[in-house]
C-alpha cells in the first residue's frame, strides 16, 4: 500500500471510526484502525466488538482529488497514536507507505513517522446483514430521539437490559423507551420503509446510541438495517454497527397513569432555573430531594433544605391549574435531566398523588413523555 | 447587617476571594467567606492560612450605586454554596439580611435562600504589615514573570523550598528563579521604589503566585509589601497575602554555563511543533526522551522512538550555527514547557556537551533564561 492523502479528510475519518476503537483490550489488534486502500478510495475500520465503525474516503470528492493511489493494500495501525500524530503533521498532504512486516512510513513536510503496523488479516470481519428489515429515518430526528431518552437508561450493568433503549416498531411508528426503574423517557415518530410483518421490539445499548449521535451527519437520511443480534446504521460513506441486547424489556405501559388529580403548565426556563437553585442545596444532603407544593391556582413553591447550610425557597407562576392541592417530593436531579432535553418554551406537568408517578410533557405534544417516581416521604 | 447589592459586582468579588477559601479544613469557619458591611462598602475576606484575599466593593462606583446599606454588620457565609447560588439568582439586585444567630436571608426575585451563617468574630484576622519595604511593579510584568518561571518550580513537598519562586532583589533589579533540580527558569526586570539597605532574597510558593496571576488586574501598578514571613500584593480594592517560605534557597548561579561548545537560533513555532510530535511517541516510553543531533550547519534532527509503536524523525532548519557537531538527549516535556512560555518568534539554544545543561533564551533578550539538564545516555 502506498498513497498520498489529504490530511483534513484522513483526520476526519480517523476521528469518526476512533469511537469504536477498543480502549482496554486483551486483543491488541482491536486497539488499531484497519486501513484498506484501492482505486475507489481508503476504507478505515475500527471495532471493539460492541460497536464497529467503517468510514470510506473516496479518492475523488466533488472533483477534488483526495487520494492519489500508487499501490493498493491494507494495514492495521495503532489508533491512539495515529489519531494524535495525524492532527499535528505539518503539511496538508500526507504520504503513507507500507513496507515488509507491515512497517508503515508516514511522511509530511519534514516529519517522518515510522509505525509498527499489524497484519490486517487478523482484524475481525464486519457482520454481513441481509437487507430484509430496513427503516429510514432522518439523522436529525434520530439524534433528537436519542437525546430525549438515553439519559433515563440505567447505567447499572446488573440490569443489563435496562442499559439499553427499547425500539418499538408498530403501525409505521417508531417509539423509544428508556428507564432505570426510577424514571422513564419515551419519544415516538412516524417512519417510512417499514414492513409490518417483521415487527419485533429490539433493545440497543444507550451508550452506543450516544456514540452514534456524535457522528450522525446533519440533515441526512439514515438506513437502519435490523438483524437478529445486530443493527446497522448506514450513512453516506459510513457504516455504524451495534450489538442488540439479549433479553426481554419489561412492559412499562402499565406504570404510566392516564387519569390525573392535579395538572398545570409552566415556563420551561423559569422551572429549570428554580430547580437548579433548589438542587444546589438538595445535593448537599445527597438525596437531591426537592419539595413541590401548590400555594394557590397561580403559584407553586419549590423548596429544598440542608441542616448544615440552610434552605432554598422558590415561587413559580403556573397556568391552567386543574385539580386538587398538591404536596409532593422528588429527586431534583431527575427533573433537571428532563428539563435539559425540553425544547418547547412551556412544559405540562401532571400528578396522581404524592405516591404516584409525575408526568412531564412538552406543551402541545404527545410524542414525548417523561415519568419520574416521587420520593416517598411522610411530611 | 442588611443591604441591597448589585449581583455582578458581588459575584466578581466572591469569585476573587474564593481562591483563598480552604477546601479541606478541620476549621469550619475557613470554608466560609467573611462579609463586613459599612457605609463605605462591603469587604469580603477568605483565608486558608496559606493565602488570604480581601476584596472591597465600594458602595458607589463611577457614579453608580452598587450597594444600598440599611444596617451595617458582619457575617461568615459558606463559600462553596454562596459562590454557586449567587451566580444563579434570578435578578440583578440581591438583598442580604442577617438575623439573630447569624441566620442570613438572601432574596432575589422570587427566590429566597436562607443560610446558616457563622460568627465573624471567629474568623482569623489578616496580618498587619509595616510598610517599610515596598516594591512597585506593573501587573502585566508580574504576570509575565510568574508565567515564565512558575512551571519550573518543584511540586514535591519534600523539597519545600524548591516549590517556591526565589525573588532576588539587587541594585534595582528583581529576579525570579525557579528550579526542580532537573530544570531552571529565571526572569528579571528593573523595578522602582526599592530601598537597597533592606535587601534579602525571599521565596514565595509558586502555586500561590499562580493563583495571584489569575486575579491580577490588567495594566495596573501593584504595591508589593514584604515583611518577615508575609508578602502583601496590594491592588485597587483587593489585598492578596501570601506566606513566605522558610529556609535557604540553593545557590543556582554556578550551574549556569557561560561558555558554550555549540549554539544556534531557530524558529519557535517550528521547534515547538516538531517537539510536540516527537513528544507524542517519547511519552509512550514514559521517559519522554528525545534525541537531538546536528546534520549540518543548516539542519538539526529531533527523534524519538518506542519499541512498540515506532519512530518519529523531524528535521528543522537552524541559523547562525557555531561550534562543534552536536548529539544530545533530553526530556522533551521540559523543553515543551519552555517553548510554551516563549513569546519571541525565534529562540537561541546553547550547549556545552552531551552531559552539560542546555540553555534556551528568547532571541535578543538576556532577561529570561531557561536551563534543562540533558538525559545521561550512552548512545
């Protein structure tokens, strides 16, 4: 393998695939990036067995020569060092040449880097997927839905299935659900290209979807290919493979109340800022408990207290108050997490009593729903 | 104590004094900030016994009312929580009122924060300094000299005196020296207002000077009051006290060579970038060793290697080469640290052989000098 490549494009592709490089691994080759060069371009592949990412740099892009190939070939190079050194090379064009025993020379300006390469034959192959079940979704919608739900997934590996996001595909609708048993987030959207006969819910690790989120292009359509234990996100010049989690996701439909005793609407920013201040103090007590009580039909009060530090009290105006007076306590961190992903100016909150779930939705939308269990307290 | 105060100014003063708040302390009051309010304004004080900072907010600034005083008084409030909550309060004016037992109420918009205050009488008093020995130095020069030397001070508390920067005051010149036994940095400047009879070198902790650096105003004159075991930096509306280190600073004048076997000048950025790349690889071997050899009178070569990863080789053009051919090894991290504080476009490097100190100076200046001991190697 011998070629000249534009630094900018090479750097970008390395940065994209590097999210799949194994950090701590007993299989040395997985800490590398595989390069395959041919007439069409250069393909970069990385895999930590959980995620695999493949990025393709075409030789010519928009009439610009990106790669000049002299000799096709393959090699695996150490990812961490490659990532850092390529960024810092002193010229816009980089020469890569692979010699015997995969010794690789990278030249740029007056710099010469000699790397110990590994045999590309030892690099794991990417899964081959049939194209029987393919969904199409815009990258922006996918990124939004991940953002709205991933934070509510469990981080406890003991309940492995809950570390994932449930994808429920029914009647042309795709719904994401994530829960850690204390809170739940769901978001749904209409989709295209769906075949109703092959429906089955799948669970994809939330961590993996967060990684995907970072490299999703803006404003593009993504093909999502679903197989038994693998899902492939296909973008232009990039493939992203993730494992599908084994196991059955718990039925969460029954814990979401449908009849409410108290509900109101309020300003997203006002609530977020007041919560943020109450959280500051609640954090000192480790529990993050904040109390919410209704003062009248126009006002609620948030408060938190710490024996050592003192007390924070916040009054917030509400609109459309309906139902009984309210007195409830909850983990302020959970509600703050919800407020962070709220894109509407106002939010709607519904309660079914001091011991029942709190439901938060963006005003005027039923596609997104957040649930928080209250903190069971006696006063 | 009861007053209204502008949030912006209060916040800024808190942020300045908070650098002296004790983080881990067995004396609870030292984790607080003392507030003293009178007709003139509000004084904030924090002290961790190593550093003390006092910041004064005048009631009126440039014809603007900053503080409306209703009742003078004092209180000590918990620093960490105060810092965080004041930033987040919802209005530009904050009301502070102290009740019995130092219970303090902070009100802003619809927020009410009640804090458990402490007795200001228990807060340590600031040292009283006679004004016998006062230097005057511009804040920008002081910041520059700290930046040029502090990084070379030791971080090892076992050689306590070397964790400081030596201030040598002689014949109207102030010279800073810092060394950790592997490298040395010095910087000197002419000063005013100095009394030659009271000369003695002092050593101030480098960490403290770095903290001072962060709150030094731009373009102002600083009074520096030196006493037996304390130094005071007096700025407009701010006092910064630091402890002076006990002990005798080693005599470093003899380790700086004055006759050189090889010397040349080169481009600061070219050397920094090449070193940066060589460092990346040298770091993998933990030693950070980079080798420097002269190729001819126009070119030097930097290189580093790692058995696992490979080798980086860099060629750099030099000018004004004088003396013998060169072959030397050193810790690349040390030279990178020096390059980061070099403000001139070109640097001059001088050598006295493979086992003798390397001297780096900015081109055309003898006020700043950096010394690095080479790595003793046999090849």
